[in-house]
């Protein structure tokens, strides 16, 4: 195959193994030769040489009760599907496959760490659903290549990607003020989650800059039902509110249902703005104005960072912060 490509065996090996210091034109020539000859590398032999498995662990982790082994509720959230899509779109062209793992208990977290320490995967892409989750720190202690989706609750030396939650919430505040809304409230996410804290603080700070000294809030759990219940609580306190920022689209969907139940028209009576720009936003009636959370791009960046750490053990942890954007639809 090297003879067909007109390059050395070492060059062919570097291209096949994904080593990225090969000239792009040479890479294209080698891949064309692979296609022409029908060459298929022996994965077992290749793993012995490279000490790579060609797989990475995609870990859903939380800090739930140790007696509850049920899968993460993220599986029912459109957010998770977007994370998976972004990761696969980046990894699949590179011949790398994600292995889905759950880490909801102390036992399952230990299994994930053991799996990675034994070299069954080359590293971990970690989506953690709870601020108290010990797994990120455990992976750091085990010296396992890992990248985290969202800033860790406690400062630890791990690479991560995130969106500027405060800036996104400020965009929502600016939009409501622009629409002339004066009696504004917000439905926040669970306040033990850093992203929820940041979105609440960002919204309140931006509203304060617009002269709103106090913005009432009701806490939800990033689910449809919790959004509906939080909206009910806000309406019980202030039926005349005319603008609501909801910290994710699923909760906003539930909030819209509560507003309809109380005869409040959206956006005429109440403008509603969500966060994420997920499939839930377009499923809403009316379609939801929301803050774009570039999940697919963030997930792909996780993959890129992880490959950097796999290629360069001991690499300094890196953070990449993405910018949000306001997506205007019919709800506000």
C-alpha cells in the first residue's frame, strides 16, 4: 500500500493512526491509495503498536443517590441528543467511536475510572449533571485524558467547554426591555448547578442595569413539569407579569402551558424567552424566542481537546468559552 501511495511505510502508519503532523496533500494521497487497494488495518496489531483503542468513553455522570441506578434523565432531554450528534460528527470521520457509559452511583463511577485506567478507551468526554459530582476530580486524580462539558463547580485541572451563560441571560433581559416589558420574572434552573446560578445572576444583573432593582424568580429542575409548576408559583404571586425569562427550553414549554391555562396570551400578554435553542423551542406554540446554546459545536470542540490530550499526555488543561446568540421567534 505504501508503494501504491509512493510514500514510506512510516508515513502510511502516521496517516492511519491519525497523527496530525502529516502534510494534508500526503494524507489525501495515502487515503486515496487505501481506497484503491481496499486496505483494512489490523486493529489488534495497530493497538499493540500505538497503545490506542480507537474508542473514547462518553460518560453521563451525576451525583444521585447510590441506591438509584436508573439512567440519567438527560436521555429524555433534547440537549443530550445534540451533544451526542456533535461528538459523533467530529469523531466518526477520524475513525474513533464513543462508548456510552453511565455513572450515577459510587459503584458505577468506580467502574468508569477502572475501565479508563485499564486502557479500554483512550480518554473520556464527560457530561456531568450535578455540581457535587465527584467523577471529574476522580478522573484528574487517575491522570486519565478527559474533557468536561461545562465549567466544573470546583476549580480542578481539567479541560472543559462552556457557553457564556451570563451573557446569554443578559441578551434575554435586553430583549424583554426592548419589548417594553415592565413586570418581569424568571424561572431558573436548580441552584446547585453552576450554569443555573450563572443564568439567574446574569439576568438579574442585566435587569438591574435597566433599572429593575428586584426580579422575582421561581426555581425549576430543567424539565417540562418543573417549568409548568414554577410558572404556576410566579402567577400565584403576580398574575399581571408581562415578561418571563426561562432558563431552558423544556421548562419554557411547561411555562407556556401554565400561561395558556390561566388565559394569558403569548406574546401579547406575556413575552417568554427560553435558553438552549433546542428542538423544544420549535415545538412550542407559539415557537419560542430563545438563547442559542451552540451545543453541537461545543461537543465537537470537546472531541478536539480530548484528542490533543491523548496525543500529548500532561498537556495543560484548556477552557473554551462559546458566545450565545438571541434567536427571535414568536413568543417574545
